[in-house]
């Protein structure tokens, strides 16, 4: 498991002996070189981690080498021995060598092994953030305590135990701080200050959210989150001079529970300030909407940072929460009392634009709730897909940080190597790996950028699907209104039957009263007319009603099929996107595993070659490396020879090549003379070149001065009314004479006589 890269030449942390070989183990005590310098573990043989350490791990060349003293495993510790990719827990107690191997008889005493020492209780790691923002963009400070323990030893060993060392609170803080900040920012950013101030279960909800998210992200690394405690969550109000005016403790620790000077929410902000905060929140929501609408045209130019994506995720979670409040409310007043007035106004405005026919306040409210359900479903789908992508990116960043910490540990150990050349070679190789990790970090950032762009495309697709769902819902309303119209026709038939019954009743009354025959005949005629008209209308209405019912059934079936088809298409798109993300993550995981396997194989090969003899190294090395290795071995052998041995070796070599010592000395002297002559000729060439450059520079300077003087004279004479100047004279070498000096006898530049 351990990669013994860069530890050769380091002093043993237990016996202080220097080791020059590349085996990675101390030749005297068998401990891995580069192991943490823990006095209780290495010297006293008491396996217990430090106060701020989650785990201590090292290795031995032979398992029996740990029994330099009586082995003690305290009750507060848990110890594991990894041998042949199997982890064996060592029970608590004291052990001698024979009793140890008798109790754990499946362990091999002469085989190398790795020891992992951790604590039985979870290790608390504290986090503090001061840049969290609520839904109103009010800053909140938070302090958390996350208790971490090791749950899966093989997974932990695979990711953490690449080199001997420790896992401390500082390492865990660096690894988990981005994930804790992201989850806390999304939780706080999706809630309003007033809601959190009046939420008695805020601490419990935040603890559960953090524990669930961290547990899911750390499961693959062998770590478990046993408990999360929110120590404090507060909001500070400052004036223009950055002086604190008041503090609101949303979650307070025991020291601040009884504080009397802490101001409450309504005392910190008045109504005017709350209006300004509300306007700022609406402005941010409007900017988010406009940004989403612009993504179709500028999706390739989107460059959201990691914190901006956290903020967008929190705003979406806030909208989902408000939509759920609208859905759960029975009336409009209840929704407003729950703090969903803003989102309710947006829903009512959007519903009014659709110009759908509604009747009654209750029907209007049901329509608002239905629209809120559609929008909440859309935002939930976007949230789920975005959260899955962020979770995979967080795992990649966590693995990258683990590799960086491993390289930093190896660099720190390589700096302790005393041999200068060996230390330089090891540091060069480690710097190369560090450079590769930097390039990998840039690739992860680019992948995160592509993931954000893909998330924006998903948001646009979700908005289109939301519009389709709204249209489907309006079509359903239209079909429902048609069915209501058919019910109205049935009511009209019933009213006609009632009217006929009333007329029959009047006829019977007239007959009983003995009225005139004309009145009775008139009512009977009216009755027959109404009955005939009713029969005709009922027949027509029955035919029309049946046709409308048939058409309505067809439309409803068509609408249901269309809705199912669109929903199935949308779900297929979501599954396709999820499958692509999982495939990309699996590809990255495979490449990462292959990279680790290649590095482990290369390190194992180097270690194996290091343990070979000189002849074995030459036999297994490649041809160029074998030649270089042969030369190095020759130099090493010659370095240990005496003067007589070197002279005898020179005579042997000369005899092999047929050259006497005198001839060899003469040839060496001739080579020295040739090199000296060559060096002198090169120096002469350099001198001549410098002289040529100086001459060219002097000539250029003289020409420039002459040109400037001529230009000055010409400018001075241009304004004066004088006869045309005499033509310029030139010397035999072509140099112009000085203007205004006709009595010159010699050229000012080369000195030849003038004609």
C-alpha cells in the first residue's frame, strides 16, 4: 500500500540510523522510512494517536519487528494491521510476541505489514465561516464542529495510506472546508432572516443537513460523520464606519444564551431598513431570472465562479421552499402569513397573463396552488441534477487534495535526505508530479466550468418543460370547462321538465275548479307545444351532447397521451444527462485508478531494481540506461581504488588498445594543444567581431551628427531672403563638406584634400 518514493537516505525515526538503500525500510529495525516521529508509538510501543490526530500509520518490513518492547493498545485506541490487502483489528490489551501471534495466528510474522492506529471516539474538527448570506443577502457568521471517525479501513487505506504519516485536524479541515461551506451556504441562503429567527428547530435542521451531505461525500473514502454540532450562528449589524451596532444570535452556544445586551431582530432593523432589504432581495431574484433568460444566447460565455454557483443553488432552494408554502396553504391569507407573499404575487401575475376564465376566490386559489406545484417541480428537478454534479466535482476535488497532501508529505521527507545528488533527484521527480497535479487541478476547474454551463442548459430545458406543463394544465382547464358546459345543458333539461310539471299542475287545478273550457284548452295546447318543443330539443341536445362527449373523450385521451409522451421525453433527457454525468465520472474514476496503479507499479519496479545486485541492475535496465549504469559502476569502482591500482588499470587498458604510456601522454599533450589553439582562434574571432561592431557604430553616429547639422542650417536659412545656395561639395570618398564653410581644405570625416 505504501509508496516508498523519496525516502531512501533518510534517518530512521525510531533508531536514528542512516539508510542509503532504496528499499524504503530501515536496515536495523525494519521500520518504514518517513514514518511519523511519534514518541509513544515508535519508542514506547504504545499505540495511541495524538490529541489532534485521527490516525497514525506506518509499516514494517517484518511484522515481528514491532515487538521491540511490550505492545500496548489502550482502550481509547483502535489498531489495525494490513497484510496482503486484509485488515485485522488488534484487540485492546498488552501483547508479547508469542502471545500476539498465537492470538492472531493468521498473521505472518516475517512478512511486511502496515499498521493503522486510530482513536475509538470520533475526532472533532471545528469550522468557522463569516461569509454566509441569507435570502435577503445579509451576512451570517457560523461555527460548526464535525466529529469524524474511520469506518471502512480498506477504503481509508486506499486513499490516505499512500505514504507513512498522520491525518490531523488540520488535514481534515483543509479537505472538508469546501464541502461544509457549500452545504452551509445553500442552507442559509435558502432561508430568510426572520424565518430562521423564529425557527426553534433551526439548529437541528442544519445539523441534519450537514451530516447527511458529508456522510454521502465521505463514504467512499472510509470516513464517517458521527455527529455535527452547530456551535453558533449569528448576524452582526454594522454602521457606515464598520462599528457593530447589534448582534442577532440565530443559534447560540452556552456562553451567549443568557446575554442581556443581545438585540432582537426588530430592534436591529426598523421597517424602513426591512423595506430596503426586501428591495435588494427582489433585485437579486430579478437579476437571476434575467441571467437565466440570457443563457440561450451566451451559454458559451458563462463564467460563474464556485461561490456564485453556490449562491444560485441557494436561491433556487429558497424558491422551492416558498412554492411549498404556497402549496401547503389552504387560503391566500395563510400563504401570506407564512412569508410567501412575494412569490404569491409573481404567481398571480403570471396567472393573470394567461387570461384563463376563473370563477370564485377558491377556484383562483386552486389555480395558484397548481401553478406553484408546477414551478416547484421544475426547480426540484434542476436542484437534484445540479446537486449530483456538484457532489461528483466535490469528490474529484477531495481526491485531488489527498494526492496533493501526499506529495507535500513526500517532499518534506525528501528534504531530509542527506545525500545531495539523491535529494536533488528525488525532489525533481516530486516537483514533476506536483506539476502534473497542478495541470490536473486546471482540468478539474475546466470540468467544473463545463458542468456549470451544462447546468445552465439544463435550466433552460427545465424552463421549457415548465412552460409545456403550464400549457398542459391550461388545456386540462379548457376540457374541464367544456364538461361544465355539458353539465349546464343537463341542468337546462331538468328546468324544462320542472316547467312542464308546473303546467300540468295548473291544468289539474283548473279542472278541479271547474274553470271554462277555453282556459283549459289553452293550457293543454301550451302543454303540447312545450312537450313537442322539449322532445325536439332533447333529441338535438342528446345528439349534440353525445358528439361533444365523444369529442371530449377523444381530446382528453389525446391530452393524456401527449402529456405522458412529453413527460416521458423529459424524463429520458434527464436520465440521459444523468447517465452522461455518471459515465464521465466513471471514466475519471477509471483514469484515476489506472494512474494510481501505474504509479504504484513504477514505484514497485524502482524498489525492486534498488534491491537487485549490480549485475542484476545492468541486466534489467534498458540499453541506454544500461550503458549509463555501466559507466557509473565503473566510476564507483575506480573511486575506491588506490593510486597503484589506477596506474595498473591504465597500463592494462593501454595494452589492450596497443598504446604505450609515452604515446598516451603525447596524444594527451597534442589534444591539449589543439584545444588551446581552437580556444585562441575563437577568442580572436570574438575580438574582430567586437571591433567591427564599434566601427559600424562610430560611422552611424557621425552620419547622424552630419544630418542633424545640415538640417539645422537649412531651417535657419529658410526664412532669410537670400540667393539660392551654392551646390554642396563632396570629397573623393563621397562625404559631403560642411555647409557654410567654403574655405575648408580637407574633408571633416575622412581627411582627404578637397578639390
